[in-house]
């Protein structure tokens, strides 16, 4: 897939054409703001592939964790602690 950089002002003016390019020509666009990458416009099927890959990586990590002999009770306790610590840290 060909990926092209485009600044945000230009992308805003040509949004319909950008989406058409993504759909018809299998192109991607890195939208930049002040010269730095800010967003990515790509075919939805690529996003789905990224999501599937991410999910499979999480599954592998969980498998490795339990392969070490962690019990369900221990996993529950750790998860509960992480949730509680996250709630405390977000306040």
C-alpha cells in the first residue's frame, strides 16, 4: 500500500478525495500537524487486521502467564488489584 503524507489543512480541504483514494486505490495518508504525524487514514480492512493482531498478542501473553502455573484465583486477585490501583490513580 502506498502511504502519502499530507498536512491537516490540505487534508481538510480534500477529505472526500482522500477517502475515495483510500477506497479505490488502496492508499493511505499520514495526516500531519505542524510537520508531525497526527492521524492515519487507511482502508478499514487494515485496521481490522491490526485489531486481530493485537488481540492475538494478548491471547499469547495470557497463555504464557498461565503456563507458568498461575491459578485462576491468583489471576483474579491480581486483576482486582490492578483495577483498584487504576481507579485510585485516575482520581
